[in-house]
């Protein structure tokens, strides 16, 4: 079978399953070990049966709802390829927006700092922590996670991307509390999906539940962080979170409970949904 026929056959199956056609191209590039431009130059070339068999196995996994990123083994985040597997969440565009806004806030509030100490709580693949480390040369970043498997992925990404993030294992803020570490910026994309919320099969069946679910209302981990944040933040500090689109009121209640004297801002993502929370602890815009 030539590449063109294999592609056409695969795209037909994908369309019948109402999935993304690009998966056929990405999977072929993976198994042929080629780039985009090479694929289009090779459409009439024969494909080895062994390659077809391996390709079809991955295609069937994709049709059975396994995320394409887990099959490929990576996902792009802010222009960099991050290794991912089923031990970590797949980085998403909404989280890119969070990182971009943190970088804007660094310019607003920490422009005169020689070093900016940052922690990413529940760092997963390390996408947030590593991006913040690489995008600003004044940042000194720690990533923490309770999962040793997740930290293995993050450490691998840190090495591949030549970043200098320090990783610590432990539950939420505990690694910082134990080591008396104080930071200028605390960032987290914690588990925030309510326990009973229905999810797509590709998420529910494959992504790690420990990184998804945040209690009955999805707010449990925000409360843990906000309740104890005073133990790990400096006198002037920024707290930045990714949030669920419908959690604004619950989070405002938590802010009033634990940071009642701080100003805060809830920003919308590109789709117009509430997605980012910033708390300004003794910060004045310069």
C-alpha cells in the first residue's frame, strides 16, 4: 500500500468517528520518522507491512478515545514540545494563556527585581514551571507535585529543554513549608473538576484522576492553597491560578475568607470564559 492510500483509508475511518483528520498525518509522521514536507513528497511510496501494522494499532487506539498526545508522546506548549504520558495532564491552550499573563504581571510588578522566586504547585509535566523559567531570565522556579511519576516526566522535560527548574515531591505546599521556602509568585493549575462532573471518555479514561478532580465543587485544592499560602509567600506576592469557568463565585468566597485585604482579578480566556485568577498580595502596580 502506498502512503496516499493509507492516508485516505485512515481519514475515512477518522471522519466516521467524528475525530480530527490531523491524527492520520501526525501518526504517519511518527511511524515513518519524517517531517511534514517529506510526507507530501512521499505520497506514492510503498509502506512496509510492519509499519502499517504499528500505525494501525495507534490509529485504533486513537479511535478508541486514547488522546493523540499520549500516542505521540508529546504536546506543544508555548512553542516547545513537552513529553507527556498518562501520568500527567496534557497541557492545554488555556494554560498557555495563564503563563502569558503571569509574564505580563512580572513586567508590571517585578520589573526591578534581580531575581523572581516562583513555585508551581502541582506541576505535572512541568509545562508551566519550565516555560516560566525559560521565558524570563530573572526567574528562579520550583515545581512541586505529589506524584513521583509526574516529577519523572517533568525532570525529563527540564533536561530536554535545558531549563533549570528545581523539583520537589510532596503534597501541595508542604515541600515549601518543610524547607522554609518563600516565593514572590505562587502559581497553580490544581485539580478543579467537581467529582461528579461528566467528562469526555478521552479525559476520564486516560488522564490521571489525581490531577483532575477537586472535590464536590472542584474547590478543595484552592482552599488548601489559599489557607496556607501565607506560610510560603513573601511580603509582596502574586498568586496565579487557572480556574474552572463556573467557579468565580466560590473562589471569591475563598478570597474573602483567606485574603480579604488583597485585591484580585479574574480574567477571561480567548473563548470569553472565566479562566484565570490573580491575587495581588501587597502589590502596587509600578
